[in-house]
């Protein structure tokens, strides 16, 4: 499928604001792929589909986790943690995506994980720094992403975990594993 077909398919499944975010992630992911020598077409596809499950029904998503035998720890964590893994399921089952790297980039875009591929890192960072994101410190993350992809991932994970702690939210174990993995690499 071509870019315009994917975009037409996702547009009715999300509010305008999320669609605009998705376009921003797509453009950012393509530019990071070019900078860090990754397949820009894969980055484009993963970016367009990354939030496809963001507005899916939570009971349905939990059913998918059970039926498809996804990570059972996801049950009870709510839609923010479910939409990546279920998004990967939709990308495969509905859009016919077979590339494991593209599927993993979608699957782990919220939490990251230990041993992320370059494509996974690109989507993870692009999601956080796309031009429509506005939060304190985003410019620092954007500058890091121009120079060093691993350091940018580390800084993005730290930002997310700090935010979760500040707002008294629970941290999913995979997010912590990703944080540890990135901090060990920086030593
Ligand atoms: O879908 P987006 O809003 O574009 O971004 P995202 O998928 O990266 O993150 C969605 C939300 O998930 C964001 O508000 C932060 C939250 N999140 C990320 N990691 C964790 C988490 N929430 C909890 N409770 N635990 C986590 O480990
Ligand atoms: Fe997301
Ligand atoms: Fe993210
Ligand atoms: Fe997103």
C-alpha cells in the first residue's frame, strides 16, 4: 500500500488532532531514517500506523491480548499500554504488514524495550519530538535526536518516566527495562 492509501485508511479512525500528530510522526520518522541510515519506507509505514489502536475499545483490546496470546501483563494496564501491541496486531491482520521490524516498532512505541532495533528507536523518538509536541524540554530532545539516536532514546525514556513519577502513575515493567538498558549503554 502507498502512503496516501494508508493515510486515507487511518484518518476516519482517529480525531483530527491525532491524525495531525501522526503526520508529524511520519515526517519526523522519515527524516530520522534518512539521517541514521534506516529504510525510510519502513519508518513511514510504522509511523502512519503507530496509533491506529489509540481509540479502539478497551474491552476489545483486552480480548485481543487474550485471544492472540500477547504479553498477558498488559491486562489491567489500560488503553495507553494496550494501543501499541494491539496496533501491531491490527497492522498485521488488517493491513497485511509482515515485516517484523515494522510490527515491533509499532508494538513497542509507547514503552520501548530492551535491545530495540534502529527502526524501533526511530519511531519511539519521532513519536515524542514530532513538530506538534509541545512540552518543557522537547527542544532539548529534538537537538539530541539530530546527533545521537541512542542518547535521544535514553533522554525520551527518562522524560516519560519522570512524567509518570511526577503524576503518580504506575510504570510498566517493560518501560523500566528499557530505561535500564539505555542507561547502561551510556555508562
Ligand atoms: O500515543 P501517544 O500519545 O502518541 O504516545 P505514547 O504511545 O508514547 O504514550 C501514550 C501514553 O502512555 C503517554 O501519556 C505516556 C504513557 N506511558 C508510557 N509508558 C508508560 C505509560 N503509562 C504508564 N502508566 N506506564 C508506563 O510505563
Ligand atoms: Fe501511541
Ligand atoms: Fe512515545
Ligand atoms: Fe503517537
